[in-house]
C-alpha cells in the first residue's frame, strides 16, 4: 500500500470515529438538556454559549500550534484522548453540575465540549486538509467518512436516548479508544521545506493576518451567515421533536432523519469538489450560505413532520459545498503556512465568537416569541450579511479537474 493510500484510509477511519463520537455526544444534546435535565430555552442557550466561549479561547492557540506542528500528530492525538473521557464527563461531572449549579456546569461543560467537539472538529479537519494536499487526495473524499460516522451514530441516537441517554455517551468513549491507535498508525513524512516553514513561523506572523482586508472580507460571511445558521441549528432538534405526536417519537424520528440526511451529505461530498471547481470558491460559499438561509426561513413556515423533515434534508446539500469552498478559498487567498491559523482563527474562532453572543439571544427568543418567529428574525439578519458577502469576498476562479482556470485570470501554482 502506498503512503498516500495508507494515510487516506487511516485518516478516513479517524474522521469516521471522531464524528461518530461527536454525534453520539452532541446530536441529542439540546434534547438531553431540556428533557432529561429540565433546563429552559434560555438556560440551554447559556450552556451552548459557554461551549463556544471556551472554544473561542482555545482556537487561536490550536491554529498556531497546528501550523507550528505541521504534519506532527500532536493535536489530533490530544483530541482523541479527550474523546475517551466523554462518558465519565457527561455522567459524573456535567449532569450533576448542571442540576445543582448551572453557571459552574456551563463553565466546565464549555471547557470540555468546546475544546473536544467544537474547536476539535476544526483542528482535525485542518490537519486532514494539510495531509491531503501533501499526498494528493481531496479533503472532501476524506470528510465524507466523517459524515458517514455521524450518520451511523445518529441513526440510533434517538432510540438509545429513549432507553437511556448515557448509552450514547458510552459509545462516544468507545469510539475514542479506537481513535488513538489509528492516528498513531499514520505515517506522514516531513520534508526539509516543511521543517523550515515551521521553524520560521512566529506568533506575530500568524497575528499579521488580522491586518489583511481580505481576511475581514472573508469574515463577513463567517461571522454573519454561517454563525446565525449554527445558532438556529442548536435547538432545532427540540423544535423538530415538538412537531410529532409525542416527544419520544420525535426524538426517534430525528435520529433516523439525521442518519438519512448525513448519508445524502456523504454522497454530496463526492460532488462538492466538482461543483466548487465549476463555480469558484467565492460562489461556492455564497451558494452554500444561500441554502442555509432558505432552510432557516422554511423552518419557520413548517407546519408538520413532513415539511420540517424537508428542511432538515437541506443540510445535506449546503455542508459539503461549504466545507470544500472554505478550504479552497483559504488555499487561494492566503499563504499555505497559515492555513490552520486562518481556519481556526477565522472560521472556528469566528463561529465561537458569534455563537457565544447570539446563543443566549436566540434562547430568549425561543422562550418569548417562539421558534417560528425567532427563525424569521435569524433568516432576515443572515440575508443582510449574505448580500454584504457578495461584495466583501475575494474572487476565486473556476477551474477544471486539473486546476486550469475556466475564466480569465491565472491561479497561483499549487493553490487549488
């Protein structure tokens, strides 16, 4: 087996198990917080905000360390070890604290969940993209296995929740135990050029991206549209379940539908690179974020199980296009040695910053004016940012499969 094939298989397995653990731990989190623990919408929003505050604090560090480590497996290995602790954390630390002291529980939960399953996702994806560019395999082709892993867990997460919510957390820890030997089995060679780039990288170099106008143009879409979409999606499972005759039936159906949605998403991961090559990364970002806004607004119009399920399935279309577009946009507009820093500071940190601010507001909206009216407000604000993104994002040429531009302008060598 060639080095490229070996690393593709191992990283695909790593993403499969990591996203399996994430789905087992997080896909039913809003339902668990409201149902099993009895928290209000405002309290749930506060808990989610704490997760993203913690992630926000660690993401710039993750980004710099990831770029400094290069192809070393320090960051993904550390995240794998944290996944192993999922069952112990949820059952022995998180639940008791949230029942007795919401603020303290939110702080501890934010530290663990923010680092492991929020910032951790971006750190792992950035590492996979870096290795993929070195060995010549497309990020989307590996990321689809993450979608399949999430779908595999989501398929029975609702049923297991109805039996005992702790079963999902135990499965997450089991997946974590398998992550450790997998990541250490990868063989990723480090060349002299990579060592030189790592040694020359200093914190002030990484911070210099904050002075670049094109970085802040990128952030218009990240801070506006995609942030608000994630805020909408946080408590969507609870709203989804409420449209069924019983909450238990809704929980079960949400698990089944999530599984179906993510299997479609995995198939879209095959098509997303081709779509983004034809549109260019800028218009790929705008297409994906446009679908997000449609889903938010349509959820406010949904009146039953069928219509809300159709809204859920839209997620399988936008996420693959968004993921591929983000990495291609970063690769074209920024230096390769800063790829992890930009991804974690721009995308991940930006998401956490916005979510920390918007999550409590959304929770208040759900409690006071209901889910539907809150969804309309979120969609309206997101649409304003989407219009601004047309002018703020830098142009990225469409290409053919070989990377040759299909429109005027030339790509920089090795960027797409």
